[in-house]
C-alpha cells in the first residue's frame, strides 16, 4: 500500500511538471511549439518514458485547456456577479497569462479535436457565470432561440443571446489588447476598456 501511494504521488508530480514545462513552451512559442520530446529533454527523461504520463501531444493539450478553463472560471467566479466586475476579472486573467488565453480562444492546432465533450462542458461552465450577470435583451428569432438553447445551455434564449453578444465584444477587445493593437495605434487600453464598459452598461438601460 505504501509503495502504491508513493508511485501515485510521483506520477501526479511528474504530470504536473510536464504541464508546467508545456506552459513554458506555450508562453515562448505558442501551441505550435508544444513538443513532448522537448519536454522530455527539459525534464531529463526519455521520450518513451514521458508517454507513460500523457499518451500524446493532444492528450496533454486537452489537459492544459481544461486547466485553463477551470482557472478562468475560478477567477470570474471569485468576483461579484456584476457585468463590470466579471469583465475586469476576465481581462485581468487574460493579461496575466496570455498564452493560456490564446490556448482557449485561438484557432486550434490542425488535427486537434476541439469538440471534445469535456472541453465543451468546461466552456459552458464559464459561460454560466456570465449568464448570471446579464439581463435579457430582445427575444431572438425562433430558429436562433433553438440553436442557443441546444448549443449553449437551457436558459432564457434572450439571456443567452445577450451574454454571447456581451462576451463577443469583451473577447474582441481583450484579444486586440493582448496582441498590442491598441498600443500600436497610440491608444490607452485602460481607457478603451472603460469606454467599452460604459457602452455595455448603456445597452442595459
């Protein structure tokens, strides 16, 4: 029993070290730089040995995405359910670790199955937090309402639509900020963000 517990702890530690090394790769070169062989070299183990912990690059990538969704959800769950607070928490999380933000929202790597049910569930869990902070807008047309409830969640379609449109605006703004677009135009991202919050608040009036 004792030896089994030691093995389990060692396995958990190794998996964590692999993920930390992978995150360093992502920060330095993006998802395209992710390489199990490079991670094995960094950790001082053989390539085949590493596959005992993650059987493929995609398996590792999936765990990193799930971890990132869980971390983002925790960050936005920790603040009051007000649109401004959620938006600020979302932005702060993204700016603090842009490599993980890109991992969630940039185009998936060729051949990677981004429709894994676990990933869909994790994304929906994050969306549920946003749903709690928005008021319903105009009712969507019936076809869109059916798509919203089927693809996003079983909530008021008008709330779902408002949440998606609000998130789309916030996501676009944060993505532009992360890539340095506002700075390159001589714009202060903080002022742009504050203006967007005012614009979103005006929609609800």
